[in-house]
C-alpha cells in the first residue's frame, strides 16, 4: 500500500468517514452494502464520495454483487502500513 500518512489522516479527519470505518469494523467482511449506510447525515452522492476517499487510501475494499456494492475494511493491510492508527479511530466514541 503506497499511501502517505497525510492522505490517511486526511481521510480519517472526516467524522462521517470515521463512522463508516467504525461500522465496517463491527461487521463481517462483505456483509455491508453501501445502501445500508442511509442513517448517515449526508446525501447519497456525498456518501459515495466518502466511500471513494476511504477506498483510495486503502481503508476499504469494495466488490459488486448483483446490484449491491459490498464493503470490507482492510484492517490488516492498513494496520501493517500505519500501526495503531486505525485502533485509535475505532476506540473513539461516536458523536
């Protein structure tokens, strides 16, 4: 993974993206379609942008299954690149 620390910090700076990461951490891999994050306080297009940012920094992986786009948190890969960073995000209390 060739992502800079600054890019990772920028991606995790947004509270909506941290919420997505926390939810994915509490779900089995490939069990959460993008459409199940409707409770977040953003428009569908904005939510799509947040998923793109997280995917671009290597925090999540997505795959299409029929009409759904499923997500997986790439915790092991991210932890090997930035040890402890994801743990700090997951320990943070949701607003």
